[in-house]
């Protein structure tokens, strides 16, 4: 990972894209959620130069988001979704 502050937000975005990572900005609900729910080995908090000084962001693997999405796609949810779609089609 990159211990030096990033020069700007675009550099953060490009770095994350190249390394298949996600990020959340300090001060957002996503930042607090990830900081609270992930173990320290699963994320890194880094700095970036912003217009109003330095700000921090949390960098973590995209695999975490993919795993969360898979855990939400359960057979019960799929059945409910199918039933909801059928009801909508009947209304049309």
C-alpha cells in the first residue's frame, strides 16, 4: 500500500481501480461502518490532499463488498423477489 499522502482524489480513485480496491471517505457513514465492522487487517486508513487540507479515506478489498452482496442473495430473498415481480405483472 501507499504510506505517503495521495496528491488528489483522482489519484485515490485510479489507485483503487488498478488494485481492485474500494474506498470510503472520512466523515461518511460508509467510512464509519467499515471502520467498525472490518478487522484492522482488512483495511488501511490513508491520507489525501484535498482543497481544504488533508482528509483521510479507508481502503479495503472489493471482495468484501462482493461477499456481502452474495450473502444478501439468499433463496428466500429470490423467492420474495419472484413473487413481487409476478404481482407487478398481474397489475399491468
